[in-house]
């Protein structure tokens, strides 16, 4: 029974969620490479530059994911790598028929899996700052990004509080079960001793 509780605790822990999220974000960083090539070709823009830069981003993100311990630095690196995808999509697709700005919101929402507001804030600032300076992101779209960022920060904070309480409850339950098992073992030992002395 204690093993089942331990498995449940691992499956819902923030550390487990973050580790899985980092793997997914590294995969997305690589998926952005062929996607940006296809977007550039469809818009009749140069594809080699964006592909090479996103390949470097994906390589760096993958190396960091494989070698670094989880923490705000790794999460920030992965947030930047994930956010550079939509930035390059907008750049590669300029002048084309499709507007790729909406993918910013997908990238920001994905970062909620880190259960940490800081990568979301970093990605939001990067999306607003770089896109507005380089790609002409409309001011209204910047407001949209800030609105989504605010909601995601609130959600991740609430998730963190919930997971902390679940973690406390799981620890309390595991300690209670361990105490019950120890008491049962002690009673069985006392019964066995009394039988031998009778």
C-alpha cells in the first residue's frame, strides 16, 4: 500500500511534471526547425537562416535538458527556446497569407506545465519585446499576451499551492500508514512473546 502511495506522489509531483515538460519542450524545439522551413517556403521567403538559427536553439535546448538539473535557469532556457519558435514563424511567414502570431499563445499556455510563473513571464516579455521591435507586433496583441500571461501566472500559482497541499497530504498519509504498520508489528511481536511465555 505504501508503494502505491509513493507511485501516486511521484506521478503528480511538480518535479515529475517539470521533467516531462522539459522533454516535450526540447522535442518542440526540434519540430520548429522543419516547420519554419515549410513556413518560409510557403511565404516565398528565405528558409536557410531561420532553419539554421532554430536548429542551434534546438541543439542548445536539448543539451541543457540533458545536462542541467531542473531549476529556474533550465526552465528559463526552455521557455526561451519554445518562444523563439513562434517568433521565427512570424518572421519566416512575413508577407504570406497566414498570420502566425497566434502561436505565441500556444507556447505561453504550454509553459503552464512547469507549474512556475517565472518561465511564463520570461516568455511573455520575450514575445512582446522582440516581436514588437523586430516583427511589428500590434500593441493590442501585446495586451493579449499580457492578459494571457497574467491568467497563466495565477493558474500556475494555484496549481503549485494545490500540489504542495497534495504533497503534504501524501506525506501525512504515508507517515500514518507507516505508524500503523509499526504498531501492528509491535502488537504481533507482543502476542508472539506472550504465547511463548504461556
